[in-house]
């Protein structure tokens, strides 16, 4: 009997695994509220596993006009989430930030962040909104960023 239950659970997890996993691509706008404010855009590729976990990779572009600096944030993160149509999540990640500035002498810098957010998906499309808090080697850019975007899920 125990072997039959274990076999049924294993078969169920194999059959429902693809149903509980999905991939999404999100285009989002971002606003950074640090020592200087900046705005930009980015792309997020996310893979959800077993409904409750997700891994993300992102790339973006942020322009800080007051200090004439461009930043390209590249990061990865892991998230815990609730698998509902409206799905809150929280996670942590690491990033590498590329800077291009005429006004200041900035070096590219590693960093890390924490995030909380929510996604609402309807079949194959959805929206997301989140807040991230960044800490990086260049402390001038430590602070919050606010992101909102549209996603496609498959």
C-alpha cells in the first residue's frame, strides 16, 4: 500500500510539474529613488517552479539626469510566491551595475537587493508591480526602485 501511494504521488508530480511551471517575459518601467532619482526600462525573464518558487534574470537601462549618469543593471534573483491569479512574492538577488558617466568617476559595481511585489495574470498576459531595495558598492545608488510592467506568460 505504501509503495502504491508513493508511486501515485510520484506520477502526479511528474504529470502536474509542467502545469505548475511557467515562463514569463516582462517589459517594465523603473524609477530609482536614491541620492539622485533616475528613470528607465528593463526586461525580466522569469521561470516559475512548482508554483511557489521562481528564478529571474533581468537587464535594464536607467538614466540619472542630474548627475548625467547612465546605469545598466544586470541581475538574478530567487523568489517565494503564492500561486494565485493575483500572486504576491518576495525575494532576494545579486546584480552587477555598469555605469557610464561624464560628470563623475564611477566604477562598475556589484550589489544585492531585496524585493516585494505582486503579479496579476489572466491566461497569457498580466501586470506586475514591485519595490526593490538596493545596496551596492557605489553607495550613492543605494535605495529603493519602483517597477511596473506588462508580462506575457507561456
